[in-house]
């Protein structure tokens, strides 16, 4: 008899966790598991790529009140006679406007957001909150399941989460899963009481699928311009360090290097980054090209892949660049060495624009090093499809 599994996620917008969930759902044995997916919003570039056998549950109508202006939300709640939800939206609005820590803001708002989210009636063999905060909280409070599993897709401390808020939730989890050894060490230090619950399941990546998709057409021809082409992928947020990338690009251009740097991603820092690009006169060299459903042709056609992040859990984009055998430069974030061995399969540089530019210069100037890095990557076994077996074992 098939086991009944539920995955809970915010949405399927472009991000590492979202991409990881899609890969997992494309890999899971659907002859052995009935899989339901609960999304707070039915949106995102990966939404249309879900396997047909995955059953997508109805979108919760109450969530929309927390995704619109407070004035409009309160008016709509009161008009429908839902005074409790109106009051919850007012308190949530106060927290959203006064709490400076973005992660803690989301943690604190859950108590009020949850008022608008009814519990699910179906009982499951396993419920999996696939991202920290709301998806995990939902599984604990709103789902009946024999096993409850929560995923943390990043360095818990770097996310600036409040462990006092999470502690009572994590107490009710059967397993607390994260995506790299470094992230696991952080959780063990922060929650020593839960050491037996903490498990490592690496993001699922399939090299044959990536290689096949890398041959598809690009809607922005990154080879049409001049010089060296560089690609980076990530949300336009402070975490991803793109202002350092812009500073590095400025230095390289001033030193006479001919290049085009393309960033795939979207986020709240776009306007700030555009102003920085303009102020440095880099419009011809640094390009924010937005979200791409298929980023692999851009990586495939790049000369160098750069990840200028301040922190990562385990970067899926770095693994994808490794699979496509690109020379890679990454900043020295806490988990960088989980994926890159300096001068063996990529370069690790200090977390500033000057060091970033020096690492890129080294790869541009040293053709033999680029060839060596590609040869080393060709020797690595980078597929992680068997990681799904670890999830089966937990279920």
C-alpha cells in the first residue's frame, strides 16, 4: 500500500530550496508514494514543471490577506464578518513594520498568519515542511501525520533566526533535516538537545537532466557581446553579495578587462543594484537579466561562474556549474569548502570586491588553470539522486 506524503512550501519562485523541491519531486518513486503538495501561493517559475502525479492542494484563501495592504485586508475581513482574522492582520502589520530582523519578523508573524490557514483534514504518513519558518510551523500545527520532518536550507545562524521561537516547534519534529555538513554543525551547536533528530540530506541534482537542458536556447545571447562572459545566479538580496560583484566588475573594467557579467535572479535589491551599476558606469558590462526557467544554457555558455555570497546552506547553483565543468570563483562563506577545494576544483576568495576581482583575473589570465579546473571537475561524481534514499529511510 502506498504511503501518503505531504510537502509544504511557500511557493515555487526561483530559489535554491524551490529548485531542490522540484528535483526531489521529479526523483521520488511515485509508484510507492502518493504525494500531496501544499503551497501558500500557487506561483513561481517551477510551478508548471511539477510532475503530473503530484497532487497540488487548494491554495489557502486566508493567506492572501497577509499578502495585500493592511487597509484592504482589514476591510475585506470585516466585510466577511471575520473579526479575529482582521485583528490578526493588524497585529501582523505592526510586527512587519517594526521588527528589523527579517527572519525573526517572519517567525513572529506566524502566530497571526496561522489564524487564516485552516488545518488539513487528510492524515498523512509523513508531513515535510520543506523550508524553515512557515512551512515547518504549518506541518506542526495544521497537519496530522505519523512523521513530521522539517528542513533548514541554510546556515541557521547566518539566517539570524531566533532559536527561542523555533525551540518549541522543533521539539515536535521527528526529524530536523539540513543540506550540508556545515549547516548540520550549526544546528548541533544551536540545538544540542536535538542532535539525534538532525539529519543531512544533500540537495538532489541529476547531471543527465542538467546536461540535456543546457543545450536549450537562451533568450539573452550571452555570447553576442565582447570579451569574457561571467554568470552568477541568485536572488537579488544582501545574502548573495551582488554589490561586491558590481565592485569587482568595476575594478576589472578599470584595469582594462573586456567582459560581460550576467546575473540570473530577481529580488528586493534590484533598484539598489541598478543604481550602483549606473553610478559606476557599468551598464555595458554588468547585466541583471531576471529570472530564467532554465539557467543551464547560460552557465554552459559562460567562461566563468561566480558565486559572491555572504552565506549559503549548500548552493545548488555551484553544484550545477561544477556539473557543467565551469571554472568557478566563490567567496569564503562558512560552507564554501563543502563544495569547493581551493585551486583543485575552483577558487575561494575573501568576501570583498577586491579579492573577488583578483580571483576572476587569475582565471582570465591563466588559461592553463581554467583547463586544469575543468579536468578536475570532469573526474568528480556529482550526481546526488541517491540522496532520496535517506528521505525514504526517515519516512
